[in-house]
């Protein structure tokens, strides 16, 4: 089946309509840790372009005072907290707490006030306090960036919808280690869970919302 045929089938089923974004967004950067953005790690790939695009978005969001939340995957040394995922993907065992692969990619210039949530599975919500972090700050929308598109981005996009957060996924700000699953999952995310948009559209949205005053 061609891409065009798939689009026609999805359109006939009335999939892929746009979601109305709110006025108090946060940027959620999922697993742009060194373990995923450095090809020297077994799990990693060259995501330089995606990291740089995300940094562009972060620069604008920070100027507006919008909340930024990062996630990373990290396990204890004995890996007993990894569950079945480590059976399916043993290389995840390289992501040990305190090691370099768990650190947020320094090119994103994470600030001290920006939350980092450590997770053990694909979704940024499962087993974490992410929902509380967003709700407590009055967040009503999310801009989702990070890796990988076919894994943690897709899982998080599904939960963002299920928790009631309208979501934009800037195409240039998400990446995967292979192009085919990347494109397939962007197609599916756009059809069912979030709005996949060009980076420029996401930047325009951030520019359109009111700036958040810094705490006194």
C-alpha cells in the first residue's frame, strides 16, 4: 500500500484532525540523553540535527518563561528495576544511574530550574510524577520533543492525549535510529494522538502565547 493510499484510508475514517492548543504550554524533552544522542552508545544514533532544532525551540520557550521538563532513562547497578524491558532490549542496561549515558545532552543547556524526571519504561508518565509536575504549574498543552519516535515519543504522545494535554510534535525535534519506523510512527501519531507540525509552526505557537512572569 502506498503512502497516498494510506492517507486516503485514514482521511475516509476521519483520522488526523487538528487538536486545539491551550495558552499555557510546556516543552517536554523525552530522552535526549547522551545514551540516545551519542552514537558511541549501543542505543545511540547521530541526532545532531534534532538536538539543534530542539535547542532552537528551547531558546524561544525560555525567553517566554515557559516550563521545560526533561526525561531520561536510568537504572540501578543491579538492573532489578528494569523489569521485562531489559529482557526485550538488553542494551538498556548501559543506562545506569550516575553514568554519562543518563545525562541530558549538554548541547540542550539544561538549566538548574528545569525538572529532570527519571523513568524506567517508554512512556514519560508511567511510574513517574510527570502529570503532577504539569498540572501543578497550570500547564494545558505540551510541545513534545526527543527520542525515539517509535518508542518513547509514541508512548508519551499516547499518554499525553489520555491525560488530556493537547500536544504538538515538531517534526524536526524528534528522531529515531532508523528512518522507516520514524516516519511510520510520525504518521500514526499525527493520525491519532497529536499534531505533527513543522518546527516553524511550533515556534510561532510559542511566540503567540503570553510570557510567564518570573517568580519574585
